[in-house]
C-alpha cells in the first residue's frame, strides 16, 4: 500500500489547521532535487511541524527566542534531537540539514542562531537563512525566499552525495528503497 500522495502547496494544510498556510520550502526542495539528480527517484515529504512549537517539540527555534532558559538549552536539545533521530532510525551517520533562523522574532534570536550555526555533530550541514526576506508576520519567509531556501537545501543535500565522507546518503536511499516507512523529510 502506498502511504504517500502527490503533494501540492500548501503541504502543511492538513496538520496546521489553525493557521493560514502558505507555501514552504518543501516542494521547491523536492522539485529541485529531482531535477538535479535523477538517481534520487522519490522524495517523501513528511510535514510535521505546527507553527509556534519550541525545541522540546521541534527544532526550528522561533518560539525559543522569547525565553532565556529555552535559548540557553536550545543547543543541547537540538543535538539530542538529532542524535535521537539517528538512533531511532539506526543510522548513526544520517545526513541532517539544519536551517538557521532568518527571523528576528524574539530578544534571544541571536542566541538561537549561534546554537544552530554551532552544531558540532558529523554529517550536519547548516544553511544560514539570515538575509532571506521574511513576510509580514516577521517570522515566516516570503514566498520567493521559501523557494530560494528550497534551492539552498538542494545544494546542501546533493553535497552529501558528492562528498566521499558522506556515504550515508547512499545508505539512506538504500534504506528508503527497502522500507517504505523511511522517508526523506524536512
């Protein structure tokens, strides 16, 4: 049984039903990835973030910019989050791409950004979204910036496959082919 359906924007609409959902970078990432490397085959996008969650629930960081304690704990929680995902998937070298905040949402934004930019784990690439245009809510990126971010993510994603030190991308593709429950996510 195929558990995926063809995604269209906004792909978060079914899970973040209390919000007005615009487009994100997921479709841009998926479309650009498939155009850039035909060996990829399928990309499963699994939207699972609901706006306004903090690091203890997710990894984006905007909610943590309002709380000094949360900002101080952010880096260790983010590292634990990545390690737990790798352990749960039994893939210790799973490639991870982290996007550092573009917004200037709360008073501890710079602390969160520095935590995101300073993750010391192997096979973690950081995309710095600073400078991308945010929308009228000062948090979410504008539509053109979401598309640009998707293309930045593709570049980082494809670098995992071109770097001999990152053979885990092939391992992930093989794992995805063997087990339909494992998907490339963002």
